[in-house]
C-alpha cells in the first residue's frame, strides 16, 4: 500500500501536554506512522499514513482528544524500494549492530532462506551479554550470597562471616561474559552459513546503500539495531569529574570505598544494592519525589525501606547543582527539599537513562526520523520513514528490554524480507527489576488505568499473608492487582517479592487471556509457592484473607 505525508493544522493546544495528547491520538489511528507534533506553539502535526486513511478519520481522532484539526496537505511518498529485492541481492538483509535484536533478525532471515550480514564496530553481542544483563545479574547474585554470609540471620543461625576478594568477583563475572559471548553469539554465527559479519563503522547513503569503512554495499533491506548507551546529563562541573556509567562501574578493578548514585530507577537501584551489599557505602540521589516514579507508589516506598534497612542512604526530590572534586573525594552539591546539601564519595555513578546509538549513521540523508531523545521513529511493523530501512531494539527507544529487542528484531526481519507489515505487539510487556526483593510488573498501574477512564478497583496484599514467604522467612514486599471495576478484568499486576520475576509471567498470561479477577480466584495454584500470592491477592478484592486457613481458597 502506498503512503502519504500529511500535515494538519491543530487548534486548542496550550501546553506540551496538549501536544502529547494530540500525538497519542494520531498515533492510535490504524495506518498512521511517524507522528510528530513539534511543540504546541506551532499548532501543527505531521505524520505518514496509508493512502486508505481518510481526512475525516484523522480529524475525528484529534477531535476525540479535545482539539480541533484540519488537514492542510497530503503528499504521496515516492516508493523508496527500488528494483533490488530480497532474494535478488548479494545481501538480502544488512543489519547494523550485533546485539539481541540483530541476532534475532539474522537467525530469522536464515530460517526464511535469505542472507543476512551484521556490521559491528565494537564487541560482538551488544549490550546484554557484554555490559548489561549478564554481568549485572551475576554480580547481583554474588552480592546476595556475600550479604547473606555476613548479615543474614535465619531461624537462629548466625552469619558465619566472609571476606571479599574483589579481583575474583570481577574475574568470575568476566569469565561468564566471555563464555556466553562465545556460546550464544560467536558459535551461533558459525552455525549459520548464510549469516555474515563485517567489522567496521557503518553509515547510510541517500540511496540507502551502506558504507562500511569506505566499502559500499547494496543490500535489499537494512535493519538498524545499534542499541543505546548510558547518558550522562550535562551537570555543571561534570567534565572535571570522572563520573562512572553503568558500563564502567561493572568493570572497576578496585572496589569503591563510597559511591554516590545519581538516579532512582532500575540501573541505579540494582547497581546501588550490588555495591552496598559488597561493602561500599552507597548514597542514592533521585530527582523525582520517589524512587521508581513510574511504578506503583507502594512498590517504591517498600523497596526504599528495604534498601535503607541494608544501609543504603536514599534522598528524593534532589536537584543537582554541580559536581566537583577535591583532593580525596568527589562532591555533589544539590538542593534537597529546599535545603542546600553536599554529598561526598570516592566515586560517582550516573544512572540517568540511556540514549540511542544513532550518531554518524546518516539518518537524515535517507529521510529517517528520530524523536527528541534521538531514538529512531518506527511504525508498528518496525519500519522507518524510508521503506527500505527498518529498526529494532534499544535504538527505537523505551521500553529498552532485551525480550522486546529480540522479538522486534525477528518481526522486523519478517516484514522487511517478506513484504509484510505485521505489527509488534507491545500491549502486554512484563518487566523485572532485579533488586532483592525483585520488582516485577505487567499491564497498567492504578494511575495509568484511571487516566484511561477505567473504573479502577485495586487489591494490595502484603507478603506476610503468603505462606511461601512466611516459610522462607522473607515477607519483604507486596502484590498489587489492578482491575476494571465494571467488567472485573485484570488490567495490571505489580509485585515486590523474592523471585517476583518468576511470578509475573502468570499475571502476563492472565492479561493476555483477558482473565477476570474471578478467574484467578477459581484457578488452582500449587500450595506453598510464591505465585499463590496472585490468587490470594485476587481473593482480597472482596474477602479478608486473614480469615482463610493456609490453603483455603
């Protein structure tokens, strides 16, 4: 189907929030892509639509959001797909990057009978195996074991004490990374003759060919899967202070004596707890009024209390004024609750988000759009504004999750090579923060559900009511369910608990199956398991679970 560039004149916008409402309204139109509302003052919106999308459909969508709209122009987009098609080119799919999205796409291309070539400028495997999931999670487990050996008391058993060998901790982490990179990336690459690898720096030309270190390639289709990198905000004085990113923190050869963590989301909390449990004095400074500001408030408050019990100092509502260093320490000067404060540590870690790796790719030359944070704008089928180029993974922005990246890479390869436009379903996405206890979520929070006009009912169950948690002597946490009060359907589940990541998949399947709360209460759950807490939470919508016996439902 042919596509058209559409410009609309928008009336009634008075703030950036209005612009976002208009963008969401247009983005929700079937067959609409690359929606941009460049500021409310401009009073306009731009997007790409399938030619079948009518003017009335667009104006009615904006009208339903409470604003006026008039179509100013519709311009047919020239077909950017030339005569070189998959199956006819020397390279059917050229993939920029070699991480989770890239490998999933390359393997799917091979399964479909096409050739794929990845271009990698640095280390094979991308973020997850090298500087993300694998190293951080193995260090989390090491930190948990060390903390239990030195602090935990269980049923009267006293901690036996332990000494930390930092070099061994980092060495074993590096050994695991090398092994998994070899087994899951290098050996996988060797197993597929139709998948190639080119080392070098890639960029796109106006003709959508790819140049790698001076050599030009003409693939049938291109997939950008270059990932993202840690972002350090331009704090005053930051250039004069050696601020760590998550990548550098995971590779430290010596343990920090003290550490200030800037940020209060998943990277900040995971790494903060790692270092604290290994013996570093940790202070977390969060700009928002609470940690995990996008999660349920009960989750953030309970996790903050748990971390504080372990000796982590947490301050919220922090506005950083400047960074500096003196002879022995690094200093963060900030305003906290209207009071000027100074925080000192031997190291500072900026866990303040990630930005897409798009610099130097030549995106503008091929008409590819990026958002305000540099992430590539794609439609539901992972296609960019250039019909020969697709993008998947962290380079397309949040949610930056490895399971989204891999699924997106596979879907992008299918659409690019088969000429399809099948969407990537992002409607129900589980996510886990691997602190101890873990935070696991799926679906809508209470606030999000109310914003969507849902008549919300919630139930919150402390873990002290879950028999498994009692038996394990670990009742830190809670389970919160969000439901539609009219239909009884479950719309969200939010868990803070040991191994919450193992529990959330049951809630994910319940949401995908459009189950009601009553369906959960009528489902058999094995006794003395953590997941049984979901049934107990469902029962607590209209019953007092304190009056139930251990296994009564």
